[in-house]
C-alpha cells in the first residue's frame, strides 16, 4: 500500500511528545513508544525480508555486538531487513534498526555488516536520533509517524507521503546527524566492533568504498550519505582509531564462522529482494558470459521464489557441484520439496539434519524446525507438528516471520484447541499491524481459555491495551 494512504488512516502523532514548554530530551520511555509506533507503520506499509534464516543471522550479529561490545544499553536492540535496493541503514528511537537489502549487495563480509550495525547502534546509544527529533520539536514541526517512517526508510513512496503532508519535515536533512554526532558514533561504534572481536578495519573499508563509489547518483543509490555524511576527515579519524587499537586486522566470522555462509546469505537476500522477472534474465545473461557458482546459486533461489521448481532444482544441482560441501545447502533442497508439495520427501531430508554447536546453527536449526513443523502439519501428523510449534513459540525472531503464528493457529484449530487457535491468530494479526482483527481474536481466545492460565492473562492484557487504543481514536 502506498505510504500516502496512511495520511487518511493514521491520526496525527505529534513529535511534540513532550506537552510541556520545557525543551527536555525525549525520555527513554518516550523513545521506546515512538520506536514502536514507527515499527507499526513500517510493518503495515514497508516490505520486509521474511526469510527466518536471514532475520536470525542479522539479529545474531546484533546480539553478538551487544553481549561482547556494549557495557550497558537501555535498549533491547532489534534488527529488521527492508526490501529496498538502495544502500541505507537507520536507527530509530528505542533500539529499532532497519537495514536495506542494498547493504548486502555492497558489503562483502560479516565484519563489514557488523560495522554498519555497530555504527547504527552507536547513534542509538548516544541518543542522536532523539536529539534530532528534539530539534524538530523545538522548531515546532508536527508530523505523523507515517511521515517519519517514510523519511527514515526511504524508497519510492517517500516523495508521495512527504508531498501529501506538506510539512517542513520534508527536508530530509533535518534528520541528518551533526559532525559531532558522527564522530561520536564512529568512536562508540569502533569500540563496540573491536570489543566484540570483529575486525575494526572493516568499518573503514565500508566507508571508504561508500565514499569512493557514491560520487554519482548519491540521491538514488546511497541515501545513507544524506544523513551520514562522509568527509575525508572522518575516514582519517577512523583509520587513526584502527592504527591506535593495535588489534589483529583479520576478518572474523563470529556468527557464521564460515565466509561461504555470508556469501550464501548475500545470494539469498538478492534473490528475495529483487523482482524475479528482472533478476532471472540478468543472471542468465551473466552466467553465459562467465560461470560463477554463487551467481548460479542466486539464480536457483530466484527460480525457487518464482515457483519454477524444475529449473530451480537443476540450477541448484549445478551450483552445488562447484561450491564447498556444506550441510546447510540441504535445507534448500528441503525447502524446494516443501514448496513443490512433496512433503514426504521434504520430511526425509529434514529429519536427517541437525544443526548444533556454533552460533550459526541457531538460524539453521530454526529454519529446519519451521519447515519440519509445516511439513508435519501438511501430512496430518498434528501432534508431532504441535510439539515443534510449541518448542519454537518463545523464539523472539519469529515476530518477523509472517506465517508462524498463522499456521500455529490453523494447527490448533484442527486439534480443536480453539482458545489457543484464536490466541495465535491474534499474535499473527498483531505482528502484521492489523490491531482491529488482532483484538477480535484475543477477545475470542478469552471465551475459550481457562482463566487461570498464562495465555489467558496475556490475551486479557492485549485486549485491554488495544481497547484503550480504540478509545483514543474515537
């Protein structure tokens, strides 16, 4: 849905959040509230990458940076991947960080991706976004959360909604960081990256390449520079930090522990983010000019997404003959069989796989279990499917996976667990941002669930929260 339609459905959410005349910085509670509101707008109106493996991988890098590199954070950082080919990343109040898929086409290692995440986390920890918003508030510019979402995330809808609102916030540079902000984020981000164990030189590499390659079409392809200017002094400053650090300057794949896995993620992101009608012919043309197994792998995943199953299987076979033998490639074959409706074959592959031990195995095992639960549901092994769904219920990454709670609800309804079915349907629609439908299902859940259960208490809390929101709209 075009973002301009939000103007007619979103009440004015003023950035004049502090109703008093005092010009105090936004409180942490206000930052978190605003961050949630921006996320709700984004969920309803911006297309996210929904592949659980990609989601989990990015968030695990973020978790690694927090656990190893951040001494204290008032925020629970969450990372989202937006389907947009431009190079952009942005943090919003409350620890919400958005990455465009264009980043993955540009960044060549896990260390470089971690460098961008660390820099954005640093802006959040130093509360630079809150300060920018406070500047806007002082200028007495009120706008909708939808407008801010469009400006932050960019994309083709930005001009539409900015034009529709007609506010002074249309000047994107109002959200740009000051030189002091950038220097502070460079220093804090560098410290986070280095303490976590990543190669600090990777951050310098990112900004050097970005600065070098962005001289043409900055507005079109490198929106990051509109709010994160990169004068030469900053690059020199970063390089000096690296030289003074005295740490080994080698790339570290702390989550994947495998450079090839990062290439796999890049390939999957490209296949998931670009239009298959454009990408497939382009990849075929490139492969006629030069054989590249990773390009062929990207083609296989693009064909899979476009539902050209026979061609996808053929290209996947060809790609894997030239790629390193890795267990995780078997997940692609399991996904292929599942999407074809060959559930028994998918089950045979999935039941032979186990991913344990390294941090990388968390996203791989998560994807395996999701496919396994869905395949068991499709073949009618409902109790076995329920057991796996239940074991995954508290996995926080699944809030970004759009089908988990929906199919959990379907499964529960087939098991005649109607209270649970409505509860999970409620969670599904809540994660989609459709609070009206979510409220309906949470209310229905209360009519079936025993009152002395945790699920009943959670559903009751949701109902009260959403009813208050409904009242405020009247």
